[in-house]
C-alpha cells in the first residue's frame, strides 16, 4: 500500500514532536505538512522550534516549512497536538473543510457525537462518525484519544469488563512530561509530590465511563480519581481498587488480563503491540523508568494484582504518557480508521 500524506497541527510543541518521532518511517503514513502558530509559520521547522526529545530533529522534517493552522493545502489526514486554548475552532475548521482530524486535545472528547477511542477497548465507537457528519454538516470528522492517565486506566480495566465493573478508585502518579514544556517548575517538583493537576480528575472519571460504555451510553461504573504529579520524566502510574459484580477469583482475573487483545491485534495494525496489556508478576513492577518505554511505548503494564479488603481487587498499572497516552494513541486511532475504510 502506498503511504498517504499526513500533517500535524501544533507541530512545534512537545506533543507535536512526539508525533514527528512516532510517524518517522511509518508504513502507512508519510508526514509532509506541519502546522503551527503565526509566529512559526513561514519558517523551516529547524528554525521554528527547539528539539526537546532525545537525539536530533529528524532530517526528513527539519527543512519542512511550517504553515499556519488553516485548512487548504494540508493533507486529508491531520493529527492535532494543539493546545486546548486554541484547538476547538481550528479542529472544527479542518473537519468542516473535509479533513479527518485525529486529535490529542481534550476539547471535543466528551461531545456526544465525537468518538473517544482506545482501539483495543471501544473500536466500535467509530460508528459515531456518520452521526457527527450529519449533525454538523461536515465532510470531514474529528476522532479523539483520551487523557494520558485515562488510557492507562482503561486499558487495565478493559479485561475486567466481563466481570461487571461497578466501582473504581484510582490514584495516579503522573510524570512531569504530561505537563508539556517547560511544564512544572523544578523548584516545585524536585523531591516533591504535587497532589493536584487541574481538571485531571474530572477527565479521568468521565472519559473512563465513555470509553468503557456502549456507543451512545456511558458505562455505569462509578469512578473516583486522585491525580498527583511526581518527579518522574515519562510514564504515568495508576494504583486502582475495583469492585466487580461477579467476584471472580484472582487467578481468573489474571488470566483475563494475560489473554486480552483487541481489534488492532486482530488486524495487525502497524503501531499495535502484540499484547496491549502485559501482566508483570514481580512484586516491585511495573516501574516507569524500567517499563514505560518498552514495546515502543504502546503497552499498559499491570502488576501487583491482589485482593482488596474494601472493594474486590487492586493493582498497579503503568504506561507511557506521551506515546500511548498521546501521539502513539492518535496514530493507532488513525490506523484503525484506515482499516475501517474511513480515510479514503
């Protein structure tokens, strides 16, 4: 298959750079267009931003001239790494002009006709797209991926749906890269924990219900989140306690986690890990520094599964927040859309 041309909205920021890195050498998508703010438009990427990721800026994009974030000469598929302060109108303008917008921004996630997708969990929610196009008189579409901590939690919970999830209490330990660049001031985070991340708890609670639910009906599980910023560079951890309807034995729950797979694995999508959720039996795993970047950063690692004296079970989950929680998640969503025939 000949790769299709794609673009990035917000290409100069941290998430935009993760998109650039993740798309490098992609077999289905060829990055040819970069969009950013007015102050960057007209400059070559190497002059428009400082490269913040490991290694050098990829040579394939260094001399690409940055465009304004306006539809017109952009390719039909664009990935959005736009800041929430400006994403709403820009993403809608592209969708109205016929572009498929696969967004990492939070702005449209909870709109009833916009799919909020974790492909292994709720691929069927793409059925909302025709409704979205009809409701808004769009030729294009907007598809979103969840908040970076929600991805980790929902991937860990997905194998448990068969047992009937009724209540979830989740406490996060979130890496500083989740705050972007320059992010959290060093004097605030070094040797410290900040027990507040603005609107994060609300997003986790609502997004989890939407993802685990049916196409138009949120899951009825009650979700309570506590979100904390910790002095870790990459990798979000979630400590979760879960109440289940059927009260299965721990061995059966672990078996469900270890055997879990989804549509991306069945279709062998390019960015899909062979196993989306990996159980770690070691007493001290998973750990962000040792595990988050494994499997190209696209896996949720689960460990310390045990009985909970208050609810039924508890466990630790860990995932890479800027890959599976951002750029990699959006690219996998686009691969799913491609496999569904939604991208031409």
